[in-house]
C-alpha cells in the first residue's frame, strides 16, 4: 500500500471512529446497541475496513464490547467502575475547587452562574446529555484555576473516565438534576463570600457524593456489593 493510500485509510478510520463515538456519547447508540459493520459502513459511505478499525479502537477505550456469536455492541455502564470513578473524582475535584477558590474572579462566577441558569432552564424539557455537558462546563470554571497541575490532571482523567462510561447519571435519576442546580448556586455563594478552603472542599465533595448516592439508590439491588467509601468529611 502506498503512503498516500495508507493516509487515506487512516483518515477514513479516524472519521468513522469520530462519527460512531459521537453517536454513542450523544445517546443515539445506547448500551447494548449492535454495531453491524456492513450497516455502519453503508451509513458512513466507507468500506468495512476503516469501520472495523474504528470499532477496535472504541473497544480498546471501553466504549464497545465484543461477544462471540453476537458481535460488537455498545458497552453498558459498569456500576462498580462508576462508583470508584465518582468517589475518586469527588476527592480530587473537591481539592482542585478549593485550591482554585482564591483565584476565581467575579467574571468566572458570572460565567458559571450563566451556565447554571442554562441548566435550570433545561429542566423544563430535560435532555440528560445536554445537561451533563453543561454540568462539565460549570464545574470546569470552578476547578480549571487549580494551581496544582497534578491534581488538575487527575480531575481531567476522572471526567474522561465518566465520559468513557457514558455516565449521564441524570439519565437514571433525572430528579437529581434540580437538586444539582441548587447545589451549584450554593457553591457559587460560598465562593463569592470568600469561604475558607475546607468549607469549599467539603461542599464540592458533598455535591459529588449526593449525585453518586442518588445513582446507588436508583440502582437498587443491582448496585455494587461493596458500600461506597466516605466522600465527605
């Protein structure tokens, strides 16, 4: 194969990967959805080869599972993985938010409050995927000023892990969304008032723990056997 042909094949594989991943993250391809190579290739206008490469890549990233006699399907949420990811994120994001607090400007607060207003407005015609994207945008404003790059890297890894799990908790517990918006406003008021780092960290961790606990309560008997570790002080 010439280098030009190889580049074209890689480009098609990349485009197939991006298109399929977008549909998974957007909720069009739900957990358990069968990814039939021939159909995907026809929809994308590609041959099967780049689509197969894209599926292999998505399988390596835990977006897709492959079973004998079934084929490739969109992976479901692993409750245990979700539990551990949320516990870890609660700890590191709480720390990052507390360290960011002295560096958050009034303009940052205004931006975060505007995002939270969009989240509140979206409750009327609830779209959990959009709500989750706005939720990340809101929290990013609060933790991105963290001066410790190692903690910030761990926060990014946690959010990326949640994305790989396709975890919009709000799909499972939509009633949690309204409480989440109210807790966001309470966090902003603490930051505006110049609350100390311990208070900010405690509130941020409690906010994350409340989302996790809502999911665990909803999952009932299917929830992980191990009890959640403490995520608040």
